[in-house]
C-alpha cells in the first residue's frame, strides 16, 4: 500500500478532479489479528483519501459488529445500498454518497466543481452470516431493483454516477442494462470477468485484474457541459523501486508491532 | 515595428485566452477491488 500511495500521487498530479474508490473485498476475515489487519488497511486507505469503500458479501465475514465499529470510526466512507439490518430492514451503511469534487487546477478547467454520485451494492452469492454474538444480523437485499431505485434518486442530482459492485458479472450486466444512467462501474469478486471496455462503450466497466501488482485508473474527459467525451483505462506497475509513502509505511510498522503484541499475549 | 509589437501582443492574448477558456476537464478515478485476495496489503 505504501508504494501504491506513491504511484497514485505521481499519476494523478495532472488531472483536474481526483477520486479514489474500492469496490469491496478488503476484509481479512474473522479473528483478532484479521480484524487488526482489516482495521489498519482501512486506516491506510483513509490516509490515501479513498472517498468510498463498498462492502462486499465476503467482507461481512469480518463480523458485522466490527464493520459497524469501522463505520463509526470512519463516517461517510463505507457504502452499501443493499446490506440491511435483518430485523429493522434499515440500511447498516450509507447506501450512496454524493461528493462535490474541487478542481485541482481551477484556472485550467471550464468549471471548478464536479458532483459525483457513488452507489455501493453487493451480490448475495455465497453469503452466509456467521451467527456469532453480533448485535445486528445483516441481510442482503436483491441488488437489481435497488440499483434502479438509487440510480433514479441520484441521477438528476449529480454530474456523473459511479457504481461500486461486488459479485457476479451477470448481475452487474443486468443492473447496467436497467440503469443506463450509470457512467462508470467498478467491480470486485468476479473481477476476472470484467472485460476491458472500449473507448466508446457506455458505461465503462472495469476491475483490477492483476491483484496488488498495478495501480489502476479510469480517466474521463468531460466537455463544458460535463458530458463524457473521452474515456480510458490505464494501469501503472507498482515496482519494488517505487518510493514508499512514509505515512503509510509508518502505519504498516504500527500494525506489525500490534500484531506481534497480540501473538505474544496469546502465547503467554 | 509597431505592427510586429501588435502581432506579438495579439499572440499573447490568444494564448492567455486559450488557457483561460479550456473546453475539457479530466477526472481520474483510482480504484481497487479484492484487496483481500491481493498480496498482503499491510506488507
């Protein structure tokens, strides 16, 4: 992550607007050390200024109470538009986010603000709730009708709509067909099935393929009326020679110390 | 000479005008997925 942070910083300097997102599948699972690792990974992502992180069905294995504590620690970051409390049917996380991005070089841009809507959804595939001592029992609602509902709610309020989706490629295809207002879809889980979109394909569907080895970017050119005129996908190799971001590196060291302490305490 | 000065000034004005009235903005979205399956993200 420390090298990824440097690559992101170096490769976004010339863009006018910048957004960092995660489509889900970040959690390391259940248990003290796994939770510690997930917690530090999230800290690193927040340090890198991720604007939204989608909760995938696999992330729920970390335990809903733990995820809820992360939601409270990092408000307005974790999103899910279809994970609900099984008893109350309330959404556990923010279903969507509306972000107003400020232009970095405002005198080189036709406008200095861009409004982005981000919706998070997950499939129900392979999901089974770990019935532990959680105070909340999560349930995953069908993402297809909910996608339509959230898109209808947001599409007129934003300049661009980004969908973060974790699940089957087939489900994503169904969502996209019923929601033509989505501009960019980033997916996890069946990421290997996300084909590279061509330049004129709408919406642009993408996913990181070689996990951990590249920093991936979508570059979108917008005209005076904020309409998409160009779109491209680029990936930059994260080589060992890349300088480590000192803040992320220091978080990594902090994590390693705490993990060692946990193991030592266990062995006593 | 005056004409040359006038042309030079005109060129500067055109350049400045072009910079101040760009017709395109670029949005860059950095993204990740499945960090769980990637190499140890804390490593």
